[in-house]
C-alpha cells in the first residue's frame, strides 16, 4: 500500500464501520469488498441495484464510506448518491468510462476511481478523501 499518513492531521478518518458498495457487476463488487475489508472496513454491504441500495439507506444504514458505480446498466446511482450526501457519507465513485464529467454533473461531489482499479488505486483514492491507512 502507499504511504498515505493523514493520521497526522486532526481531520483524518479511519475506514471502519460499514462500507456500502453499489455495483452491478458481481465480481467487481466482491473484489471491491475484499479491498475495503483489507483497508479497514469492519463490514461491507454490497448491492447490485439502485433499489436495493435505497432500501438499505432508507432503512437506516449510514455507512462510513460508499463506493458507487455510476452506470448500473440502464440506470445510474444518482438517487443513492443524493441520499448518501444528505447523510454526509463520503462517496467514492467508480466508472469504466473515460468521459463521465457531463454524465455526473448532477451527482454530489466525491472522489473517482477508474475501472479496472487495484487495491493500491483504492488506497490512494481513500487517502485523497482524508481516510488514513489502518494501523497494524
């Protein structure tokens, strides 16, 4: 992993608690869940559809971090992103497309991961979002 050390800052957050993944490609979701576990998430909740994610959020889930695939094969993750932003949940978006700026103009701010990504890519993105590396 990289040498991200924002734990020296008072604003640093640790990736603990539950992370939420909204990803329609099952293998990508499993890989991302494993990466987030290795980076410190105690639990990872994966969803394959927007409706599933919204049910969890409306049911009271307030994750430490959300990883949202922008394009869910016919729909986007915009409604989940808006609901999570209202809860002040940090959002990490993922996409396999090069040109997404116009497509995400209405999305709340968040960091971006380009697919395919590695654990190192995810670690760097989390560092950029103010999360510190798990100690130990």
